[in-house]
């Protein structure tokens, strides 16, 4: 009888990747990684830009709100009248100050907001605030205005009048009655590198509605 040869058990073939498959997988991973990195970097840039624009918008609104609050509580004093032009407004206001001993008290201040569109001599363009006790009008020369910001490309003031003929409110770029505060002042701000303007109407509790000046009166002023 012939002896049967014992069949050796077949070893399972090792399953592996060829060099071409490895190269394809590596190139696929690199392309996927580059796409994900591009998406992530673009997302971060958009987020940073959005944060920057949000901070800028908040800064503009905070400054306008500060100006509006000062105008809102303004009034006319026998020593400080109200003057309003397109690029400047001043009035009288109360300020809480401390003396050398730290005691607080209310004092009358002259408050002056002005906007300079272009650099002029030693003053650079931007929004300025000048405020000082009214007794400085008589004792010494007033201080120079404090530069606040140049975030605005333009900032001008408009003043409300009541046109009795047309039965409606109208605005002018000049206030004609120095013995009274206007009932409303409108702040029009144009922000740098932005298309939309900011408009801030300010209602004054102590203001008055008067007839708008005639064109001849405006020319004379």
C-alpha cells in the first residue's frame, strides 16, 4: 500500500499593501489634510474679522452714546450760552469733581464738542472734547481740547426746529437761539471703511422747539 503523504496545512497569505497603494493613501491623506487646514484657517480669519468689526462697532456706539449723554443733560447759563454748528456744539453742564481733600461737589462746566475733518496746525483730525469750569472764562484762558478719536470719517450735528407752516419737524446744521437749547440734536457719523452711517437722535428735556431761521438770517450769521 502506498503511503499517503500528509498534506501540510496551507498557511494564510499575509495581506498587505503594495507600494502603489501606500503612495495613493499618503497622497489622499495629504490632500484631505490640506483641505481641512484651508477650511480651518479661513474659519479663523473670518472669526477674527468678525470680532474686529464687532469691537469697532461697539467703540463707535460707545463714543456716540457718550456725546449724546452729555448733550442730553446740557442747559443754558447766563455765562455760557448754547452754540451749535455742523462741526461744533457747546453748552453748560454740571460735573461732579473732587477737591484736594477728596470731597465731591457739583460745578458748572462749559462743554464743547468739535470735529476736525483735516489736520490743522498742531491739531490732528478727529473728535475733540473741551470742558472746564466756567470761572476759567474770566480767570484764565481755557484749556486746549482733548482729542478723543479719529474713528469717524465725518461727524456733524443737526438741530431740530418746528416748521409751523408745514406742521413738521425740520433739521438745520446751525442752531440760531443761543439763549435756549434745541429740543433735539441729531448726530450723523460716517465711520471709516464702512458704507452705513450711524444716526443718533438726542432728545433734550430742557430743549425748546422754535421756528427755523430764514435764509437771510442764516446768511447773516
